[in-house]
C-alpha cells in the first residue's frame, strides 16, 4: 500500500466501507538504502537453516500469500540449500579431536 495513488487509496477505503471516515494513509519514508532486493534478502536467510525458514513461514504465511512471495525461494537460500558450502566438521575429524 506504500505505492497506492490517491485514487487507489480512496477506492480501497470505499471497498472497506471506510470512506465516511475521511482519513488518509500515512506515507512511510523510504529506507536510506532504497528497496531491498531478493539477493540481499537471500544473504540474510543464508544464516538460517531450512527448518527455521519454515517456522518463520508458519508465522508470516499471511504476508507471503498477500504479497505473492514463494516460501520455497527463501528455503532455498537457507544453509545447505543455496549451493554454498556449509562449514561443518566431518564425523571422522570429530573422532580425532584431542581431549
């Protein structure tokens, strides 16, 4: 709704039965860096495991549906799913650790 024109805003208020309130939606200021693209968002999701992304989707599924986001795109960004190597110690190496 940040990009609604005045006409779109009035139309939405009419559809919701709120035109009689004669109010306007506040305008948010743009972020200093501009809009975040998917590449930047994916970098943040690389810090999570797929199970964590799925849990976030359960909380925010309405937002995903409302804005037509694909949860699978974000799951694919998660650790071990993006094609980037996940740093872990192989089992054999763990056994050779000096105690």
